C-alpha cells in the first residue's frame, strides 16, 4: 500500500515539477508504479487523452460534457484500486481542534500559525487518505501509457 501511495504522489509531483521528474530516473520503481497508475487511468477513463487535448477551441458546454465522462470513468477506476476516505470528520468550513502531536503528514496548517498546539481552526480542505489498495494491473512496457489503435 505504501508503494502505491508513493506512486500516486510521484505521479502528480512529476507532472508539476520537471526537475523532480528528471531526478526520478534513478529511482525506477516509484516511477514504474506512477506509470502503471497513469496507464490504468488512461485505459479506464482516457485521462491522458483529455489532459493532452487542447481545449481552448471548445466551448464550455463541450468541455463540460467531456469532463463529466472523464470524471465518471476515472473516479470509478480510482475506486477499483483504492479505498479513499477523508482525513478529517469535519467538512470544509467547519471548526476543528488540532491537538498536540497531530500528524503533520496528514494535516497542513495554513494562515497565521504561531505558538504550539492545541489550535482551533477552520477546515479549508478535509484531505484524503488511502485506507486500502489493490494491485494495479501490469503491462509489458511501462513506457507505453496507451497503445496506438489501428483499424484494419
């Protein structure tokens, strides 16, 4: 499970940070897992197709229809592999008490943070955690996200 969580983190960080992606070349296993996750989300929901598409020429109605389909299919795919739950029981906008020795990997304090816990704050985002995971399907080449399709 830890490996899949790391792959998920690596995948999104590699998309956002080119230097991080380049440094991953020496850490092949997490990169392999990230590629498998990306390939899985492409296979199930065509996520890469959507993200690679230049949507500037489409109107909002067309984009909305595409987003709805990609969202539905990738959400279903995500739930095939991961069981995901909110980190906090409180919803966005609700008050929360942050106790001493809180999990800094799960909760990020923002705003004017001074002193030591306990703190009282407002939930800006409840966060997500993976509570269970299944093995991703494997494939022959982890460099191929989606095979080209040729009709004969």
